[in-house]
């Protein structure tokens, strides 16, 4: 579902609660996690997860109070939301991309209370007779975020990416649900804060729900069109926003046995630089315990062999790590890999900016122009 519009800070955003029962703060709750950290499109009022009820969502994720309560159920969330939310967002992103019977029941209940549904799963709820009928009866809308454009409108790779003259940087990872989108978002914001016109191109459902101006859900596009669809979105971002640099959100991992979207990111956007995201405490690939996690070194070798690009830095997902362990890991990887390393959440965003400026020194001129 390509997107070319977003809410600005002056617009009234629809309000929403996020349904993420049993998954908030975990790998399969990545859509909810991302929306609590950053949402331009919707005002997030509450999160539903009975296992963490009574806590603040921001404190659970990052130790930052965001004034977003975690509630025990839908009724509790609607009560705490006050004037009433407009929407219920599906905050889970399981590997299957499907709803359980219990999850279906909660979403149908939400519609009966007048809430529209924002659905980022592979299961398109508008095609489900029960959901379609409930939406019609209650005069609410279901947004199936992952639904691609009609096959007659899908674009093949054309080579127009060669006309994009600004730098492209992709944030890839060693696994799925490892923080690529979060790092890309933090980096884009940090570059813009120093005067560099950085534009984010989203490649997954969470970026679209967050309000990315330019995005496509790559894993919902038929294989023969996937590089062309991403190429078209990158070209659109270049032509409409006149960026100094384009940051492309990665998907999955090039080494992953299931997710293939990283190949499309490298082929469709042809980044000249990559930042790699890694979770040092993961021993196996998420949802696939028979497969060991790749090392950063092996993933870097794979990326640089597969594409004409260079990995310029490593960023960490600090799950299950103390601050001292983060510091030790940063030091270890910098020595081992010979590239800078940081953590987008636990360390200053300026470290990310330094990675980019070191590789693209011409961007320094943009900061000088803005500040003079």
C-alpha cells in the first residue's frame, strides 16, 4: 500500500488505542512498540495488554513516561481514553500475520463501540464477511494497511533509481523485529534537527501506520514487482521532497531463512551505505530456534558481497542488556569490525549522525548552510 501523505503537527490527528494483548514490549508487539515511540498519523491514547496493565507504555519500553497507560482490556482502555478514541490499531505483528479467535472477538467488539480498525496484518479484514458486515452496521472503516495496489498498477524495476542523485542509506539487520525502523526513525529525525533534509522511506506496515510520507509494505507485494515498487517510492521521495539524503528502512535480514525483503531493499533502492542493526543477546533467529543468529561480521560480508554497498556502522538492540553491557559491546564491535557502533535508543542520536557525516562529508555543507 504505497503512501504519499502524512499528518503534519498542525493537523488534528485521529485518536487511537492499540490492541496488543500479551505482546507489548515483545518481538511480536513491534507495531505497538513503534507507535508508542513515534506516531505522526495517530494520537495514541492507550495500549491494551492485561499482562502489563497499570503501567505507562513508555516506561515499559524505554524508561520514558509518555502518558500512555497500559490497560487490562478494551473497556478499560476506552474508559481511560476519556472523550473516546476514533480507532483501534492492531498492535501485534506475528510471523503468521493472522488473528486468533480471541483477537477477532476483541476487534469486532471495538467496531460495535464505534471504533474503526487499523490493521497491519497479512489478513485483510475487509475481505472477511463478518468484519465487513460489522463495519457496515456500525458505520466504521477498516484500513488494511498491507493491501498492495491493484496488480495492473504495480511497477516493475525500471532503472530510474540511477537518476536519484542524493545519497541513499539503508538500515538493515541481522534478524527481523530487531529495531531497524526505530533506528531509521531516530536517525532521520536527528539529521533533520541539524538542518539536513533527510527523508525516510518506510518498507513495512508500522512505518505506514506511523505516518511515513513515502512507504510501501514490501512483504505484501508480489515478488516480481517488489524491487520496482520500492524503486518507485524512492524516486517519488527524491522528486517531491528534494532530500539531501534518503534513509530506507530495512526488512528482515539478508541471511534470514524466511524473510526476503532485504534483497528488495538492496536491489530497489541501491543504497551506497548501510547501517546494520544487531541484538547481541539473541542466540537464535526470532521465531526460528533451530537457526543460530548470524554474527555482525558474517552479515556484513553477505551484504557487501550481494550488493555494491558498504556497511558504515553497527547499531545495537539492547534487549536484556545492562548499560555496562551495552558499553562493553560497543567497544568490542568497534575493535572487531573497524566501524563505529552505537545504540539508537540508549546512546545520544549524535553518534548516529556522526556515522553518516563521516561517510557522506558533503552533507556537512548542509548543516553549515542552515546554521548561517
